[in-house]
């Protein structure tokens, strides 16, 4: 009787539950909790939702209708709660017979007996696939915009798409996005961070081309029937997916930029749903693609030299800094064509750009160093980095000579060039910025050497440049404060020993730097454009001294003053000199203007005109340090110099037979041209005797007098 009574009670409970389900107007299932969740009843709406019949569902375990593996934790939670008599709400991926699964929102209402034991559950099921899909698309769109806002790379954006698809359809599909790249290739993206055996690019296979060209989706039930890369088939097979759905991706201009490759199990699909969904996701891919192209344009502007197409300095620094962060060390090389500026002046700025482009191309073709990176450094130079712990300068030198062996074709003209290179090392202890500065330092030294030449940075050379910079920083103030002074060194008649004339030598004793050698500050002044001011100050000191002696009725001596090439060719040079001697009321015959022997090679016609004009005013002119430059005897005989000074290097080696022959020739040359030969750097009696025997009449050097202050020479002249 008890059992019968319980059956009646249970039947009444089921009737009540059934009425509740019918009144809900929702699809519903009633299952028996104590009998392995066996379905007792379902309405027609639930059968339509799952594409089943009553007979196919009744008596089966409800939870077998769910995709258990991926939702295992959720299913266990639902079971625990209904056994406890707690109502449950959840979203589940629900199976559907011979159709794709759908997302269902379920409400599980447990019903218990008097012992608080759950007997039955009314499960209301609502298809929320549309809302779930819209929510998914909104989340995917948000993630894409955030990735764009963060400037994430294109591959990361595609990973967001693929991962989202795989998660949404789990475990029914795995996906790839293929985007057009250069050279008839596709970039390949998957949701997984790394897929074994999967290349980042693939050839544009015939089937993928077909999808792109037809511009419509294609469903393939057997992947073996189509021509796609074997690794893509392996990717699908690893997830037990044997069919494929391929959907073209279009941009706003309706141009196909790639395709989705969706691998799945072969069941009929809701084509309209998929078409609509992937059209929206395709728009996100197109947006990311368009943004990536814009990013590349911006990147090119920021990191590419537009005129040559080479990476620029910013790109170079970015690359080398990353190498250094990885613990790599190597060399920086700065490379400059010696003839760059002449080429630009002759053929235009575009010709200079083209020259650098061709040099870089040849360097890349002749590349024999690991991980070398070439960029444009300045308007006239390239910069190279090579990651290596071994110095391969000998190979580099051969390589450079090889690339300039053939002419460069610039504007249809064959141009041969020479290259200068500065090299410096970098490692953990040497910053990249310092290494570049050191290489630039070495390039400065290489630029002063003839022909193709390379220099490797040394600390000694850096010290020289630092000294020059220090001198330059103080030179302007020195000129302003009249710190440049004069020492005088007599030239004597070698036959009598009497003072024949005097040379004025610039001296600088700085309050902060102390004594600064002329060998240091004169080159600095020349490169800084200040040497003309030094020449003028020396002339003023000399003329003031001569004027003072004249005023006191003392005898005057001719004084030689060195004139820099920059000053010599200055448009007002002659008139300024004339005005100065007139200002101090000194006859021009007391001034000898010394210039280097190369002065005429710069502009012979102008040099001839200037020297003739000086001669007409009564000035004498002298060729200083003769024999050390590249003078032409043909021009020397046409320039009316008064003096020819033989460089001290010849006098020091006058005991050498070859040197003696050269000195003899110079003295004879001066004699034939009506010039006075003056020997510099005489230090002993033997040199004097040889020079006398050769016919040299005037000499200068420590053997006679060292350079001295004006006051000391005054005493000698007054004796």
C-alpha cells in the first residue's frame, strides 16, 4: 500500500510539473534525478529545438545531450545544486541531432519529497544562440579595438579572432585566418600561440585562389579532395575535423583580402547564420588589415629613409638596441663616399641618394657577416651593425674594395668612388650611442687619409678630438680677449750669420688651458672658420711692434706672417692688408706673407692675381714648407713668389743621399726662378755647411735662434 501511495504521489507531482512546463510556454524536459537523470517527458517545442522526436529522447540521460568535456565543471555544478534542491540557471552548449549545436539558457527547477530528496527536475530550455552570438561579436569587436588602441601587432589581432572562434564553437571547429601577402603568399594565423609544423606563410594554393576569385564561401566535406597545404590538413586532422568551410574576407571596397579556413565535422550547417556571422567577423579582420597597412606607412615614415628606401637612423638604433638587450655584441661601421658632396653639386641631391642606395645594395649582395643591418646615417653616409664577437676587418676591407671596383651608374654616368669607414665596438659596457660616436670619431680620421680607407676607434684618437673640442670652446673667448700672442724667430744669412728677416709665430697661453700648441689650435681655428681672425691679430701685433720701433728711430726688419688659405682667398684680403699697413704707417716691403705650397692648386688664376696685386703694393710672398705638398712646378714658375722655404723634414735627413738630391734640386729651382731659398729647422753646423755648399743663402732654426718673445728680440736687434 505504501508503494502504491508513493506512485500516486509521484504521478501527481509529475502532472503538476508537466502543467508548470506547459504554462511556461518554453521548451522543457522533465527528468528523473534518482534514475540517472533519465528523461521522462519533453514537449514538442523541445523536440523541434533539438531536431529530435519523443522516442529518440525519452529514456535517455539528459546530460548526454550536452557537450560534456568542455562543460564538465558546469554540469557537475548543476547536478550538485539540483540534488540539494536549489534552482539553477546556466548557459550550455546543447547538442542538436544532425545540426550544429546551439547555445541554450536553462532553468533547472528541482522538486523534492518530504525527505528533502530531489525526485524530478523541470528543465526550461531557451535557444539564446542569437543573443550569445551577438554578445560574442560585441566582445570580439571590443577586444579588436583595444588591440588597435594598444598598437598590438597584426598577428596578435588575428590570434584574437581565431581564439574567439575556437572558443565560441568549441569543440566543433578549429579555425585559421589567411591574409594576402606579397609574392603570391598568405600569412597564416591560428588561435593557438604555436602549432607544431605550421608555417607562418604559405603559397597561394589553387583552392585558396578559387575561394578568393569566386568571392563566395565553399563547403568541402572531405579535405582530401582539395589542394591546400598538407600542414593545414594535419592541423584539421589533429582536432579530428574532416570537413572545411572556406569564407572569403572582403574590405570596404569589396576586395578580397584573404579567407577564413574553418575545419569542422561534416554535418549540414545553417548557412545563413554562418554567412551573417563571418561577414561581421570578416569586417573586423578587414579593419585590422587596413590599420596594419596604415601602421606600416607610419612605421615607414618613422623608420625608413623615404629617398633611398633604406632603414633610417631611428630604425637602426631600435634594431641594435634590441640586439644588445639580448646580450649580443658587435661592431658599428659608418661608411661615407669621399666624393658624395661633389656628386651632389654636379648632379643634384637625387644623385647622392641614388649613390647611397647602390652602395647599400652592393653591400647586401656581398654580405658575409651574420645579422648585418644597413641603414642611412646622415645625408652622406651609411651605418652598419654586425653582431659578432670576432673582428673581421680584413674581410670587410676586401669587401669594400670589391664593391667599388666597378663604377656606379648615376644618371647614366659611370662614377668611380672611394669609401671611408669608421669602426667601433659595442658590448655590455659600451652604450650604442657611445659606439656610434666612436665610429664617427674614427671616420673623421679616415676622412683625412687618401683613397679608400678604414679606421678603427682608439681611445687616443678620442682624446685628440676631446682636446680639439675643448680648444674650440675656449678659442672664441681667446680671440675676444686678445689672448693670442706672437713669438719671433729670426732667419739668418748663412754666409754672415746676420739676421736677414723674422718669422712671426702664433702663441696662445690660455688662463684656463695653459699653453696650447699652434699644431693644435691652428687646425681647430681653420675648421671653425676663425683662422682669419688669428691672422689679423698676428699682423696687428707685428705692425704695432714695427710702428713702435719706427717711432723710436730703431732699425726695422722684414717680418714673415703666415696666411691661411681661407684668408688668402678672402675677397677683401689684399685691401684689408693694405689698410692695416697704412693704419700703422709701415712700408709693405717689411711684410712677407707666407702661404702653403698648395695655395695655387686651389685656384691658380685667383692666386696669380692676388700675388701680383700684393707685389704691386710692395709686399713680398713666401712659399712655406715646400716639398711636403703636391705642388706643380709648372704653376710655381708662373707665380711671382719672393721666397721658397725648404721644409725641416728635408733638412733633418739631409745626410741621406736621396734627400740631399731633393734639397739640391729645390735650391737650384729657387735660384733659377729668382727666389730666395730658406732652409727651415737647422740644428747643427754640419747642416749649415752642406746648405752653404748647395748655394742656400738663408736659414732658420734652433742652431741660430729659438722662437722668442718680442721683448727679447728687441734686445738682440738693438745690440
